[in-house]
């Protein structure tokens, strides 16, 4: 079992279970206590809990502590609620949102409660417990799901105003540079981040070449819940970074699994994909293009570098919260320590030419 999977006792002093139980009894149809809570190990941003009663289980996601909120928009749980409610009934499977509570008087932070999906999450993309045929089916299900996200009709599903107007990359590079600056350790600067901060704006796609689609922002294997023993995706989780923007950047983030090393970065680089039954990135791209009508193109060095820069900025924020003692996961220190390595890989890939087609 991965150190990111499972749950642990919820020992947070701010988690007033009696007050929460009273609220759920008033506002959640069919709820009956007594209520208990466990904290999920996975995730480094918004604290996430399993809420259990004798007859049902739920998931609760909360904003982090106020002093940990280095970039408030990154923890806007209201956006998670909006996009999941909007996608209900679409080709994108999402858990049902049951309750949004924005008044921070109850627990000291806003939170929402959603359906607990009865399925399984896979943490290692090598899928060591599966056969080649099962791996192939799981990867095809992932491809189908990200293609569905990038094919959402924004007007039909009420998401045409889900992203800010203007140049997508100007907004994103500004946002993640701000995140990094707010959380960087002055005594241990990351040289690769400084290089990327200079290089990325100069090499971003021209705004007129960028299509606008719904983006998940963190689409990867362990943010999907699969039916037990099956490749069917029951739900896509963790929409906190979702927005409107360039679907090729979102797809490239997902494709990082093919160029990142196994281990802490949970990649596939160096693995015998054919023997495992996992498609090559070229084949995976071809399936995505057939399903979306998009053309992946050849700017992989920018897309990979951009996503690793963004990821390193997020990890630096995790490290800062760990130093404050407010990080939302037991693995926060280890994940935060990966920021220099991730940024270094980003700068390395920025200078390479990739031809997967």
C-alpha cells in the first residue's frame, strides 16, 4: 500500500464532531449519527476526511488553516463545488455534492460534503498488482476520461465563465510565480525556478493559438476512482485547480508520467511499457486526438517545463505549510522537499526537443 493511500485518525482540535453532526442532521437528508471521522493520507492541500455513520460514509473537504493560505485561490473549495455540480449528468463522472457550508463559524473554515464513492484508487502508474490486459484497459479509461473533460460544452454545462478572461499563460505564470515567491526559502533558492521564471514567458504559445476548454488542473491516475476490479472510472476527484484554458497544457501534465522517474515522482520513465501493457506516449496521444479532435503538436518542451514549474511552486507551498505546522498531509515534508528536484527536471526538459509523433 502506498504511503499516500488509506486514512488515519482525525486528531485535529478544530474538528468539532458534535457541531458537525448537528449541522448534518439538520441539512443532509437521511443523515443519522453517531458520526466519526478519519483523515485521508493523500493530498497536500485541502484537508480531506472520511465521515462515517453506522449506515453511510461521506467525504468532507475543507479549506486549510487561514495562516497556511499562501494563495487563497488555490483553495477555493467553492469552485470545486461549482464544477462538480455543473458536470453532474455529463460524460465526466464526478461525486455528488451533498452540502456546501461557507460559514467559517462552525469549524473555523469553509467545507463541503460529497458522496463517498465505493471504488479503488491506484497510486502507482506501473499498476504492479495488475495484468498487462488490465493495465491497458485502465490507461484507456484514463484517456477516455481526460478527453471527456476537454470536450465539455462550456455553454451547455454552465461553465463558460469558469475562467478569467485574457491570456491563459500570462495568468498562470503570474499566479505560480507569485506562489513560489510567497513560499520560497530565501536561504535555499532554487536556481532552476529562477531560470524557468525567465524562460517560460518568452516561450509560451501565442494567445491566438490557444483553444479554451475545461481543464482539471491535476489529472492523474490517483485522482480517479475506479470500480473495484474493473477499469470503469466512477469519479474524478480533486478539482481545486480546475479552470478554463489550454487543454494541451492539461494533457501534458497528465503525460508527465511518461517522462518522470518511478518512486517519489510516480512516473514511468525507463519502464518496459510494452511488457507492462501500457501504451507508448505516441499511442496515447493518438487516442486522445481521435477522441477530442485536438492536435497535440510538438511543443512538449514548453508544456512539460510549464507543468513542472507549476508543480514545483505547489510543492514549495506544501513545504512552507509544513514549516508552519499547517500542512494537510503527513507526507507534506517529503513532498515539499521534492520541489528542487521537480524544478530541475523542468529546466532540463525545457532544453530538450521531444518528438512523440
